[in-house]
C-alpha cells in the first residue's frame, strides 16, 4: 500500500493489471479502507499468537526430559519418594487390607509396640504413625496391646491390656490387627516381642522416637523426657529392606494426622444413647439436645506443687464457665463438663450451677464393659478387652468433640490438638480457650 501524497489523494491498493473480462476497481471508499485495515490488524495478531505458541512448544521439547530409572546398583532406599511426598502419603490409596493372621502366609507384618503407658488419646497418635509406616512400606500392621497407669482392672487393681479397636473403627479404610495375649503362639515372632515387653535390646526393634533431658549450664534439668523423632524416610527404608522378614517398630513415629480414625460403633452408640438419657434434665425436654461442652483437665495435671494453673487447678467457684452453664440451661440447652476430677465437693459446685456431668448420662461404664466382654458384643475371639475407664473417656470425647460450641480450660491437655483437627474436618466452630491467666482466646486451625 502506497501512502497517500495528500489528504485528498486516494490510497492505491492494487497495482496489478486487471484480469481479462474482470473489472477491478482501483479506488475504495473510506468504509472499505477501514475494514481492510482491521482485517490486516487481526491477521497480524493471529500470526503473532501462532508464532508464540510455536516458540513455547520448542522450549518445552528442549527443556523437559523423561524420568530415568535409577542405576541397577542404586540402593533401594534412594528410590523412595522425598520427605514431602512421603509425609503426604495417604494409606487410603492402597485400598482396604484384610487383617493379618498367622495363617495368612503373606508378607510378614510390621509389628508395633506402643512402649510407654499413655492413655488412648495419646496412643491414637502412635497408632496413626504405625498405620502410616506400614502402608508406606507395603506391609500389614500388627500392634501389641498396651498397658497404662490410667486403666486398671477394677477387681485386681492390676494394669489392664488395652485394645484400640474397642474404641476406634477398624472396619474401614485403615486396618490393623491387635495380637491377643491369650492366644498368640508364644514361640512366634509376635509372641516373643510381646513376652519381652519394652526390652528393646531383646526385640531388636526400630525406634520411632526416643527421649532425652535438657540441662542448663549449671547442670540442672530444665526439660524432662523431650521426644526426638527418627527420620521417617529412614524408617520406611529399613522396614522395606527387612523383607521378607518381620520388622518391629518401638514407640511412636512422626507421621501426618489421620482424621479418618473414627470412633467405634460401640462408642458412637453409647454417646447417642447417653445424650437421650440426659434429655429429661433439660429445661425443655421436647427440644432437640444441642449441648455445648467444656473440657476441664484436672487430676494428674494438678497434683504437682511446681505446676501453677490458677484457673483449672483453683477452687470450683472461680471457674470462668459457671455463668455459661446457668445461661445455657436457662436457654433450654446446656453445657456438658468433661473432667477427670472425682472430688464430690468440687463436682457439687458444678451441678449447683446447672452444668451437666458424666453422671447425667446414666452409665456405669465398668458394668457396660463387663457386659460387652461377657456377651462378646465387641470381640469375636473371646478376649475380654473392653475397659470401663477407657470406654468412659472415649464416649465423653465423642460427645464434646461434636458439641455445638466447645471450650477448654488451659492448654495442658493433649486433647486440644485433636479437638482442633476434628472440628475443622467436620466443619464445626473453633475451640475456645479459657487461658490460665484469665484471658479468653480462640484456638487457631
């Protein structure tokens, strides 16, 4: 296109001679010229986009390379995923696994020993770490029952064996088998590990974690039993390297939190029935039961003279939630207080202010445990493993975790972390905290 010589001179758009018999106009109107300009601009833009796509394609072909397999002599441990991908491993991707048995004839399981005598909530974290390690290593999980100072035989006073599937669901995506101390062959590997107990020298187990003390410059101990976790990649690699032999893990390992560990059917059923039993004590029994709850950890957390917890370990009259108990009862709902306090004078103050307690569920948990053990309602192998104290804790936990609003006094209980995870997963309100200094806070996710 030749540029115009003057504003009035038309633009020459074609200098080629016209074909015979075809009339080709040499001059166009202003509208035609504008349309032609727009078409050429659009064409130029299209060509530019196509050129950019071609350039990016060329870069992609030259910058990406296929993943190459490691050399044949490379150690298997180096073929494992990175720490980030390993710690995000979801055992549900491998599908449900049938519980392991001595007659299964398959790959030998990972045998897990809880070790320390913590309660079922703390040992739930141990179980989740064992499930993670077993699934990442491609093994079935056999766990040993554990004993804890929290759970004693009501008849003999001796420490009772605790089996986790009595309180947590073992029929879904996460599966394990608990070795029965009464029927496990004593000459088997599992039987020998169980007989040796926590003597790790005899069991030759891997350590999921270990403990140490921290001292100041003058040699005084400032922290006791600080837990140090073993590298998770190393543990999974050594469990894999043990095939086809047994592998044993001692103490909790580091692993992602698994919210899929739901309570057992026994626990869920008792929690629902207990709330229905509580209904007649509500101001308006015809309304649906919509309790809020507060967790008050006392007992062992208030026994040390060195511990200063003025709110949770102080007199009951100073508890900051007493007015909330009264207000919610007046509104026709209520506040349930889950506590390990057993002093009747202390509990009488809570009752006088309209708070609901475990007694309002109308359960004798020891009798319920004995009845389930005798009738085999929980365990088909005849092992009387249901414990009344552990059952009471699990049922109360189910009630408070699903309360309308949930409060806790102080931050000393291990339940706080589980409360936060559970309520975030279930899309419930955040946990609210009565701090020991008298302030009030909302727990972060």
